[in-house]
C-alpha cells in the first residue's frame, strides 16, 4: 500500500529560517519515530509554492511561517482539496493550527496582559 505524500512548506532562508528549522526538526523526529508512514517532501516557502504543491499530488500540507504567504496559499490548497496544518501560525480557515490564537484564546498561564491567579 502506498504511503501518503505530505508537502512540508518551510522557510529555508531569510528572516524566518529559525521557524523553518524548528518545523523540519519536528518532521525529522516524526520520520524517526514512525519511518515509512508518509513520504515527506520539503518545499521552500515562497509566494508561488502553493501552486507547485497543489499540482504535486500530495495528500496534505504542513507548514508555512510567513502569514502573507500562508494567506495566499490557503485559497490554492482549498481549491485543490488539500488539508493544511499551520503549526507555526494562528489558525486561518480552512486550515488547522497548533499555534495559539492570541486574539481569541487567553493564555492558560499568567502573561503581562493577564492577571495572575489569586491564591487563598
């Protein structure tokens, strides 16, 4: 049975390279823990990458660290019927996200913007 092909879109150069490094390290961790469960193919995050990914026959997309590139890519993925996980960016319909949504979800820990829990 063929394994699913998953496109990983990460910034490999430029100001968001650190985010790409984190994402690729997690993909490598998954590959090591469950080898052969997916064919992970890495793409450099650029404004036109979504069209390449959409035409590539992938089962899903993981990635994006640049909100402006992700916003344009999500419409392409939606039209291609590709599920997308944005682990580094707050959620944007129709994609799923692991990142906290600072606008609608309060942090479960005290932050400079939220009061500390009272102790009795």
